[in-house]
C-alpha cells in the first residue's frame, strides 16, 4: 500500500482501557456514563464538521466532500471490523442494521428511525440531521453528503456481508423527501 494514511500501524490498537482510566469511569453512575459517551461521540462529530468547514473554506465544497468521502470509506470498513470483533459477526440485512445501529454515525443522530421491510430488507432513516440543521443555522447550503455517506455505508456493508447492497432512497443533494433527510435501504444483492 503506497498511501501512508492507509498503512497498518501498531499504535493505539489495544482495546484495554488503562486501569487508572477504568477506575475513573467506574466512579460514574450509569446515566452519567451514557451522557459521557454521548459527549465523546458529539466531540468526534464536532471535529469532523470543523475540518470539513476548514477545507470547504480554503478549497471549496467539492474538495472538502472528496476528502470527507475518502475518510469515511476507510471509517466504514474499520468500524465494521471493530464492531464485529467486539459484538460478534452479523450477516444479512437485519444483522448489518444491528451493527450499524452501534456505529458512532448512528449514535450521533438523536432523531432517526429504522426497521425491516416485509421482504427482509433493512432501512435506516435520519429524520433530522444535526449536520444539515447546523449548516442551515450558519446560513450555509445543504451539505451534499450522499457521496460521503454512501461510500461509508457501502464499505461498512461490504465488510459485514459482501452479499448486501445499499440503495439510496433520499440523501442530499438528492433529497427526495421532506419528512426526513436521508433514507438508506440494505438488501441482499439480486
């Protein structure tokens, strides 16, 4: 692999929390621990948004989106591998949806919905997207996130179960529904 950013490394690979950090977190009650976890997820997304805005300001939306898409494709594969190692492998649309619901992307969305169709496909909606709403508040146009999220989800699904495919039903700039920001369908390849 010639891209140094993609080269495997041995730093930060331990799943073990140092004893002092474990003791620190053990002192939190369960509700506070949930709030702490949510705060850390929001912080990750805050950094993601800030670097995107920085690239967008310097190089434009197209360049920022291209960099973002590359990062999130890598994240999709990585997150699927790590979740399967932690939670156990899952297959099929229902299994992939279950794993997807454990991702930082899914957990970061307060207003989301998901389920299974009678045909056995899985669907995941972002009903209200924090990123899009923040951009609206800042007077910015909608984030054209389809390229980013589609690449992430395709990489995630390929790692979970190569027999699955992703169908984009709504996602900016191809938002087709006013009642939600994006809708993704996960089904077996036909």
